[in-house]
């Protein structure tokens, strides 16, 4: 999440992610958190 946050505040606007890229990354992070939660609950 921190990496995405930093990219969004890039000083050069053309280096910032698009809304589509942001949403894609947030979905990926959400799935990763879900998987980790399942793993932690099964231990």
C-alpha cells in the first residue's frame, strides 16, 4: 500500500498511476490480504 501511496504523490504527474492502475492495484492488495487471512486462520 505504501508503494502505491508514494506513486500517487509523485511530483511529476505523468509518473502517477491512472485511476484504472490504482483500482487494479487495490484489488490485488485486497485479494492478497484475503489469502493471508485464510492462511492465518487455518494455522
